[in-house]
């Protein structure tokens, strides 16, 4: 009888502990981040669903499935990639303040990745040089800004800068890759006043 009572108390305590943990987790995830905050805190939020409030500076013209939220001075942006429930972002959202929800992801770029990008960029540059009309580059300035890159640089210049950054990190005994953060699986965003 005493064993049954102890077992019941243990189960009751575990259920309460689990409930309290879930409530605390929901409370933490209900915070609405600014664009500045999410850029700073993204490395610690990978895999978590977050809400971010910011001004829509750009929606990808090519696919319509990337939405960029800018910091107040428009010097940095953070990218949201559309989820399954959003076919394309509404282009009327540009220059509006929105709250977007997505899962923070990290993309790691290595020297090997950059070597592949460099080959593709050289081939694209050669193709553009041979073309009679100008061909749009795959890497738009909004994407470059979201990655903290120089928006005036050519794709080859950006690649070289990233190679230099990785080489410097390795020489300092740090990571042999660069990390870029975005929010994937954005299935909800709303325009706010």
C-alpha cells in the first residue's frame, strides 16, 4: 500500500514537472524578437520556432518565397523562407511591418562549398560576357545583406571574402566554416500597424 502511494506521488510530481516545463518553454517561445535581436541571438535559437517583428525590405522577385526583414537603418536583414502553407509571400507586404514565424536554421559554408560556388560564378560570368543581353545574377543584394556581405561586391569578390574569413578563423583555431542563419518553414506572417 505504501509502495503504491509512493508510486502515485512520483507520477504526480513528474506530470507537474513536465507541465511546468512546457509552460516555461511556451512562454520563452512567445517572445517577439526584433530584427536586431534575432540577428544577435540566432546561433542560440537554432531549431526553435520564433516570431520576429520587422519592416519587410524585400521579397525575392525570382521565387517569391524569401522575405527579408530589415533593421531600422536597413543595413542588415534577416531572411524568412516560405513553408508549405505559403505559396509565395504577398509583394504588398514590402515596406510594411510584419510579424513572421519560422524555425531558426544554420547553414554552414566550408572552403569546399566555396570552391564549387566559385566554379559556378566563373561559368556564370563567362556566360554573361558572351550573352548579347545582360543576365540577372543569382545572388541578389538582399541575400548578400542577410549574410552580412558587401552588397557592392561581385559574386567572386564575395566568395574570396568568405574564403579569407574561413582561413582567418582556422588560423585562430576556430571553426573551419562560416555560419549563416535564417528562419525556415515560415507558414505564418501578418502585417501589423
